[in-house]
């Protein structure tokens, strides 16, 4: 808004100073003035005083009107406030409240285990309650746009609380995933109960293997002058299993060929 008058405070200050200067001038002239010159000076002072009073009244009126000239009418101020604050803020808080209500109810029940589906449901919430429709009037469009932002903001806040501020959700999720991977690809939780190895048989099998591999070393160490042929080496190795069994005894499970109890040692 353009206003041709000087600033109200400056104008009033100038008027006050002029009054004071004129009065001082009158007192100074009175000390040396004749009767006729005093009358003339007095009339001149009163005329100037009257004129300055009129200017002061005008300045006061302008000063009172100055704020309204800058900001417009009260009605215009009220409209601006509703557009810039009320519609958008009301929409934003409506979006936040809508997510809070949805989070507390079925199927979420404020349980962080269910937070993974919250953002998808929030998208449906925005489309249903705060549609992004260009055909609406500007006030409704403002409300809905701010409400949709409020929905997104509250979803982010809930996800942060569940997945960032508290790491237990992520830890439990990782542990469960590991168990499912092992169960689907390696063994079940009850595997150790029903498929414990026959430890004695496993040990004897290892001993037989060691025996077979060590025959040549023992023979060369004890009788280096004797030539151990391949055929004779194989014959001696075949004696290892019986020898181990003779040393520690045999069990019925040693010859068990049941696939449910055998272990695939290659894995």
C-alpha cells in the first residue's frame, strides 16, 4: 500500500517541536517588544498555533488509520488467516488423527509387528478420506493436500518408533528368518532329537579309516627290507574293520542301514 503522508510518529514529533520553538520565540520577543509589535507578534503566533493544531489533528487521524492502510480491512485480514493457517493446519491435524485412529484399531492394535502394512493402508486412507481431486474448490483442495501430508508424516513417525527407536523388531525378524531358512533347507527343530548319530559307530568308522591309511607307514617303519605290494597292502587294510571291532566290541546298531539314522557326512 502506498501512502503519501510521512510516517505518523515523525509527523507528530515535528509538530511538537514546532509548537515548542514558536513558544520560545514568542517569549524572547516579548522582552524587547513595544505594545504594538507585541500585539502583532501575538496574533501571528495564534494563527500559526491554529494551523499547526489542524495539522496535528489530521496527523493523528492518519496515524490511527495507518495500520489499516498497511494491512487492509479487518475482513481481508480474517480471510488471509483462514487460507494460510486454518484450512491447511486443520487438514494436517486431521490426517495425523486419522492415522492414529487407524493404528489403534484392528488389524494393527498399536502392535509394531503389524507396522509393515501401515503405509499401504495409509495410502488407501488418503484416497478415501482426503482425495487428491483437482475438481474440488481451492479450500477443499488445500485441506486435502495438507491432510495427505499429515498422514505421511504420522506414518513415518510410527515406523520410526517401531523400527528405529527400538531394535527388537529387527532383531526378532532376523532370528525368525534364520530359523525358517534352516528349517526349509537344512533341518527341522526336532532333528537333533530323532537323528542323533551313533557316536560309537562313528568313532569306530573313523578308526577303521585311520587304520587303513596307516598300514603302509607301520609296515615300512617296522620292516623296511620287506617289499609291500599293492595287493598285500589291500589285504591288510581289509583286516582293519574286524580288528577295530575285536578291540572295542560290536553293537547291533553297527550294521543298521536305516536311512532315518544315517548321517550324510559329505554335507
